[in-house]
C-alpha cells in the first residue's frame, strides 16, 4: 500500500483510493509500478502469453494554481504485448500518456472557456479517487486503435518469398495543410 514519506508518497500497490482535493492541495506525489495482469480491461487487450512479466509504470502529482484550482498530473508508461493486425504476430506497443486533470467537484460550476481548452481534462470528483481505474483508463487511451509492426511480413503461401511491408506514415501536418488551402 501507499506509504507517506515527507511530501512524497510511494508504493507499488495501486489499490489506493485518495481524497483528490486533499492530495492536490498538499502537493503530494504518488508513483509506482504494477503488474499488467492486475488490470482486467487492459489484460483483455493484451497477448495473454506475454503479459505476465509486463508492468505499468505511473506517477501522479497534485498541485493548486494561483486561483485555487486543484490539478492532478498523471504520467503512465507500459510496453503492452498485442497482436499485430497486419501479420497477426505478436507486437509490443509502447503506451505512454501524460494527462492533466482539473478537479471539478460535484455540483461545482465552471465556465464555458474551460470546455474549449484542450490542455486538460475535467475530472469530476464525488468521493475518493480510485487510482487503479484512472491509471488503467489512461493506458487504454494511449494504445493505438490498430496495433501493427512498423515493418512486418505478410503471411506467405507455401514456397512463396515474402518481402516486408514498409508503411509510409502521413505527416501530422498534412491535415493542417489541406485546411490552409481552403
């Protein structure tokens, strides 16, 4: 379980529920590493033969800004064994996510300008925060929709030579270029 040492909390167990507002106001940090098999929904997405030795690394930090708004920052990293959707072989996908949450308490009003800001997500708090669920959600969101190798060979017919498929990824700015032309 979690163990408090000064202003930093540390622990390997993720079965921790915290008072998110108190955690943020105190500026605490909580970090650990948990076996991937502990997450039911994540395990369902994984290649079950390789999940045993894999772990999810996570770090949660609380803070309060100048206006008194409580914030949580969560960093998750995991090497997730999945099935390549191109060759159907095993592929390890790096899932890394950094999220910032503005704590919104049940019944609290907040402005429309906050809805338009994509630099954070609102996290409604109406009781203790379940860290396992929050961490699992963020790892699942960091996974690709279609996991594939960057290069993989297509399954071959008997006696046929197979050449690797090289995927050319489109520029992330291609959509912006199209919008600029319009």
